[in-house]
C-alpha cells in the first residue's frame, strides 16, 4: 500500500472506531479508550490486520489515492467494524485488571470528605 492509501485507511479506521465505540457503555469501554496509548494500540492492531487488504477491491488493483475518490463500501466498513470489535474485546480482556483498578481509585476518591464539604 502506498503512503496516501495508508493515511486514508488510518483515517477511515479511526472514524469507524469512533462510531463503534459510541455503541459501547461508558465503563469500561469508553473510559478505557480515553487512554491515548490504548487507542493507538487498538488502531495499530486493526491496521496490521488490514495490511494486505484492499477495500472494495478483491483483485488487489490500485485504488485512487485521493480522498474524494476513496470511499469505503458498507461491506468494507462492516469488515473493519468486526475487526475493531474483536480488538476492543481483546484489549479490555487483557487490561481488565488495570482498568478496574483505575476505576476503583476514582470511585474511592469520591468518598473523601473534601468532596462532601466543597
């Protein structure tokens, strides 16, 4: 893939990721992916799985390198969404202890007296 196509795919994956994440509950999913490192990890893993994939073009012919001509079909988006959902589940499973510990610290801090008296 050329650099322009990679950039376009990165943009597309990021947009699809944002759309998919909207369907998940705040905790632990949205909260976990406010961490930029986890976001980058997920995007990198998705892109690595799409490395030899050619959107809308099973024969592998070159697609246009211009954003105006480069559109993902509904099938392409669904393919990316499936990979994103798999990676979200994998990352949440792998980082569950860290995510729950972070949430507990925030919840516990809400019960300190300074919060009660302003």
